[in-house]
């Protein structure tokens, strides 16, 4: 099995366990804090206090202000793309298999090689 975006030192166990991050033993305390923040920001309508201070404070304990800002923006961008895909009924990853995507990758590879 090959994942296009898998870091060389990342394990398959951790990748497969992300959906069950709260119960999985594979994540550091900092990663747990980031995943808890991600879940809270993603599921805003599930609670009266969508991002409780406890979740934010735990993330702030592990990440500085710049890192927190990056994390929040990354979560927001992921949510935007997920919502666009759901709204337009796009299946994630389907475009990457298209002829258009193959052509785009070839052109991109040529640009990178030229630089």
C-alpha cells in the first residue's frame, strides 16, 4: 500500500488510527491536543460551547501563538475543502486520477525541472 502524502517516517498504524485518535496509543500529547482542537473546530454545532477553554488551553500548552494560528488556519482550510466537496458531491481524490490531473502533474514536473 502506498500513500502519496505519507511522510517516510510515518507509520501506517498512526495513519489508520487518526479516526480513533482519542483511543489510539500512537499519538503524543501535543498531537492529541491538535486533534482535539481539530475535532472541536470541525464540529461547531455539536455543543453550546464549540471550542471549550480546556481544549484551547491544552493546545496552547503545546503550541506557541504562531503554531496555533497555523493549526487553526489548516483546520479551517481542510473544513472549507471538505464542505465544498460535500456541497458539489465531489469524491475526494477523484480529480487526482483524471487525465486533467495527469497533464497538470506533467506540466508541473517540467516547471520544477526547469527551475
